[in-house]
């Protein structure tokens, strides 16, 4: 009799277990498109009763008590999660770098016509025209316009580059710009993720392993860890209960259910203030400084160097001067170019023996009175140092008949120390364009000390050099990022192969569980009938 | 090794293939529409730099070519002007030869003098030719006419119409007279020659007393002149004019001899007239030298033009090479591109078709 009831019990447990199996299938199918979802599987086991068996076959049958659901396992990859996250960190860093260089390259896409090179060539072309017609008003005005185009396009590019830098990390002094910066957005999402992770840690430590709930939490944890890995290179320690401890550069950031330290941004100026107050040598070169504020209120200032990878590392590196090509180095190069242009042409314009035109009684003749104040290039902010951002044309040359002040003529034997320096100078020689020829000569001849700043190469070669560097950096960063993309892609594929849900598999399982369920139900009915028979027997 | 094939992996890879094929297809379409392989630096950063540098060089070559054009024009203009002045000088020399053969009379000499004055004026006009707004023979003194005719004065210091000199006011030969244009990197070619070099200078001034207005007179009561400089064809023309004018004066003196002048004095005057003809004769050599100088200047110019033509040809070659080079990097091989385009289109279509058939299959269809 006991056996009949146990069969009844067995079939009822089987019904329960296969019902659960169908639930798992349903969960798998529902989540087949959920990011980070790992396929789950119901593990079944035979239920046995611990009875003295002996050699009695009946007793042996008695011990088998049907099926039980042991656990729900989660399909996992056979490679280590931390390896995948390292790859994600590298990918995010390289992508960020590629993006930054692409933005730069776009600005220097001379095939698309960025204008600086054509402005420089146009400037020389105007000089050539001026050489042909040194005393012509139109040639002189044309030259000043070409020079204006050159300074404008330098100003324009410089402004775009500054904006680009500001977009990354702000300008170093304005808290508003820092607030709007890409770095701020990333730091904010990082803090957000860290808080989410602490919450997950808490939930994980409260749930039992091998349950549906626990598996779902693990899925969410892995997605979160991937997102965090894309931002920065944390050291991740995963505990037995699935909770995670995050460390960055030796400081515990998240442990258990607590965020131990949050990231905070301040401007370079603010940091400099702090350094001066505390007598610390300020070695920071980035416009934004990341600091860590601990739970207990203590602060670790300047942790920029702990971000050497991930997206945040990419942003900081792109805005920190270094050996590589970035906005900063390009701005510096352009500033040097601007300074050199100003030096080279101002020096020729105002050198001893150079003469400009002067209108005397309606007739033009040469003069060199106050020549030194008629420099061609000057700065629009009064600073002595010329940069791509502040270079402009001397207003003395653009106002009224200032165009006459361009010193086209040059006399080699002019001697300012002679008793009458002008005695040997033919002031009617308005066709003398020797100074313009000297200016044109700088197109290829860069031996003058004014060219020292750019390594004594012609201006256009220097500019080509900037573009070449940017393009080379573009090539290498694109290659590196593409290669890393491929690595991550292949790991993604591997993960998908090992953990993703396959519809056919699930449908098969569904049919399997359904059949077993129907069969168990039939067993149940059969046992019931048998019992019925037995009961009627006694009547 | 593939562990499992799941719906997700299949979908992912199918999407990947379709995207790759679509990217290839649209890239080829863009290339076909522009006819260029490299449309921005992102297509090929390194080659883009080469294109950029070559384009810059082409622009420069265009400027040099234009400069060579300007140089050629101005040199031709200069050369033609020198030829014209040479013609005038030849006419003056012919006049001198005719005058010197001794058959001249006072009236023929006077006609010669009138024509000579016209020649001088026309020579000065030619030497003051301007081209592109510049006086071509003035060196760098481009805005003032390089030659001016100097006129004599009478005993009271008032100007007369007698031509006494042709003064050059342009840049001197030893000054910085060159006007140059660039015809290659750092190579500058001179486009002009000074009047002083080609035609010389004949600067003659009346001599005044200390007050600056009263002329210093000679024994015969005529104003005196000081020759500051006299050379080239300009000097020769003035010398010829002076010699003819002197001869006419002697004839006048002969006509005006009072009755009963001793034969000895008449003979002496006739002798002087004969000396005058000798002087005119003697000028012919100088004329020839001055005219040779013009021819010489012109010939050196001719050589310049040949040189320029050669430079221009080599610039044109360079430009063609650069264009070929750029075209080689940048331009699309249409045949290849179109066949690539078709095959990429096929691949794109095939990948979509294959994907749709595999994605629509599921066990669900058979349950």
C-alpha cells in the first residue's frame, strides 16, 4: 500500500518540478534579448529516502522517491570575467582616444578645406603680387587682406581647439565649463554606478546562491561591472556570495553595501589654490582635477594619475600635455607657428634698410620714419606673446592709408649710423621690392633665427608636419581601437555562444517538460484509479 | 571552437555581416559618385598628406607659371622698345653719315637738325615707355619717367627750345635697380634693364653764377654748359646734335662774313667747317658702339626669354607629374570600381536574403 501512495507522491513532485522547468524555460525565453542575461537551467536530481535497504527488491523500490529540483544554474563563460573587463577598459580608452584624434583630424582635413594652409599660401601669393606691383594700392590692400585671412583662420582654428579642450575637461578656471564637460558626465555616471553596485552587493549577500533571484542579481552585477570597467581601471575582487569589492589605486572605493569614497571634480585653479595653501608642489597639467572624498570626510586630492585607462583615462590623457598628439600639443604647435609668422615678417618689415611708402604732395616716395611701430602682426589682447588665438594685423596698417606702411623696399647699404643715412637712398625708388622678395624667400629659406622656434623649417612644412602628426596619430589610434574592438567583439561572441538563450533549445526543453508533465499527470491518474480499485475491493 | 550556436549568436553575426556589406557597398557608392578613392583624410590619412602637399606644390607652380608669363611679357615689351630705339638711332646714324659726306649745305643740315630733334624726342618717349603702370627703364624708380630732355638757356637765363641733354633719373646701374619675380622656390628672375645700361645718360646743365639764376657767359656772350655725364646712345645723339648745330653756326658765320674779309680768314673758316664734318664723321664710331650696346642688351634679354620658356616647360612637366601622382593616389579606377560595386551590391543582397531565410526559421514553425 505504501508503494502506491509513494508513486502518487512521486508523480505529484514530478508535476511540481516540471512546472518549475517550464517556468525556467519561460524565463529564458522572456529574457533572451535582455542585456547580460545568462541562460539558466533547472538542475534535477532523484529524490531518495534514507531507508535500510538490504536485499529486498521491494525495499529498494521504496527508497526512490521521485524527482526534485536541486538548483538553478546560470550558464557562465569559461574565461575569467576580469579579463573581459580589462579588455573593455582598454577598448573604452582607445575609443576615447580615437574619437579625440578624429575630432582633431577633422579640423585639419585640408582635403575638405580647413583653410589654414590655403590662407598661408594665399598670403605668399599676395606677397608675390605685391612684389610685382610694390607701389600699387590694390596690391598692398590685397596683401593686408591675405594677411587678415591668415590671422582669422588661425584665430578660428585656435578657438575651435580651445572649445574642444573645454568640452573635454573645461578651461581650468570656470566651474560652469567643468560642469558641462565630458569628464564631469563620466565622473557622475561612475559615482552612480558605484552606488548601484553597493546596493547590488547588499542584495547579493542577502540572497542564496543557485536561486533564480541570485542569478538575476549576478546578471545585473556583471552588466554593471562592465559599465564601470569602461570608465576606469578598477581592481575587482569578487567574493563567494557574489558581492564585489572595488579598488582604485590602492583605495577601496566600494566594499560590501557601502560606497567608501566618491569621485569629485575641481578646476585646476582650485587645485592650485589648495597646493599653495598646503605648500605642495603642483605638478598637475590638466585643466580638471579628480579627487576622492571618503565616507569619513577625508579627501585624497588629485587622483588623475590613477585613471590611466578607460574612458575617463582617455579624456584626461587627451587634455594633458605629453609626448603624444592631442589637442594640447596641437594648440601648442599652432601657437608656435603663429609666433614664428609674427617674428619672421615683423622682423623683415621693421629691419634697418627697409622702407615704406609715404605720400608727399600727392606723389609717393620712400620713408622709414618710425618704421619700428609698423609691425605687420600683433596681438589683439595686448600680450607680448603671440598665439594662434590672439594674432592679428596691426591696425596702423589697416586704417586709412596704412597700407602704404608695408615696407616693400630694402637697401642693403643703408647705414643708420652715417651722418646722413638717407644720402645714398633714392627715395623715388618706389619700385624697389627687395624686402618683399626677402619675405617671399622665407617660403623656402628658413635659416633666419626667427625660425628657430619651429626648428628652422619653412612655415608650410611645419604646418604639414602638424597635419602629418595628427594623421599618423589618427592612423595608429584607429588601428589600435579597431584591433581592440575586434578583441572585445570576439569575447562578446564567445560569451554569446556560451551563455545566450537559444530558442530551439528552449522549445525543445518546453516540449520535454510538457511531455514529462503530461506523463506524470497520467501516472497520478493511474495511481488514483488503482487506489479506487483497491477501495472498491474492500466493499 | 564554437561551443553552442544560439539564436543570439546567429542574429549578432548576421547583423554584423549585413552591416559590413552595407558599409562596403555605401563606401564604393560614395567613391563612384565622387570619382575619388580618397575623399577625406579619414579614407587614408597618410596618402591624404601626400595629396595635400602635392596640391600645394601645384598651386605654387601656377603662381610661378603666371610670373614667367609676366616676366616674358615685360621682357618682350622691353626688348621691342629697345628695337624701336635702335631703329631711331640707326636713322640718326644715317643722317650723320649723309651729313658727313661733305655735300651738305646749311639748309640740308637745318633739315637734319629738325629731324634729329624729332628723333631725340621720340627716343625719349620710347625710353619713358611704361608697362603695367611702371616705367620699364627706370630701374626701381618705377613711378617717375626715367628720361627728361634738358633745354638750353639764353644769355638772360631764360629757357630756350634748344635741346642740350637727355638726363637719366632712374636707378643707377650700381644701385638696386632689379625688379624680380619668383619662378621657382627661392629663384628670382630679373625682368628689367635700366635705361642707364641700355641707352646711357647725357646730363648737361647750364652753369649759373652764385645767385643761381644769372648764367655764366663765355667770351662770345653765349651761356655755358656743364656736362655731368655723357654716354650711351643718349650721349651720342646729343653729341651729333651739337656737332650739326655747330656746323650750321659756322655756315651762318660764313654767310655773315662782312665784305672784304681777308682770304686767310675765309680759308680759316672753311677749314673750321671741314673740321666740323670731321667731327660728325668721328661720331659714327661712337654711334656704332652705343648701338652695339643696345643689341647686346637685347640679346641677353633674348637668352632670358629662352631660359624662361624652358623653365615654364619644366614647370608644366612638373605640374603634369604631380597631377598624375595625385590622380594615381586619389582617382578611382572606374572599371575596377564598378565591378567591385556590383559585387558588393550582390554580396549585400545575398547577405540580406540569407539572413532573412535563416532568421525566419525556428522550431516554432513545426510545432
